[in-house]
C-alpha cells in the first residue's frame, strides 16, 4: 500500500500553516480533509488546489447540490473512483 507523508495542521509551520488557515477561512471550519493534507509538503500547490476547489464548488450562484451532482457525473464519466 502506498504511503504519502503529510504535515498535519497541528504540526504545520510557515507557509503550510498559513495555507491551512486559508482553508479554514474559506471552508468555514478547522477540519482539513486528508486529500488536502496530501499536498502539505508543497504549500503552493496546496493553495492552488484549495483555490480551484473553492471556485468550482463554493463560489457562484448555483446550488451546492447541483455542483456536487455535476462533479459526481464528471467523475463517473472519467472512471474516477474517488
């Protein structure tokens, strides 16, 4: 089984800690999903991924349920099991 080293939010310092704070700010709580933590060794990439996620899933007028449904359909069409 593969293993990806991460920096948990409670152990983060510097730019990584700043990105985790940014995630909490736009996400509305302190919970950081493991998929986000996988980017913790590259804070710049993690920031860009969070920003893209925010723009595609939270920002705008379409209901969140509609956006989640579209994301699920696209994942299915791409044979993505995540």
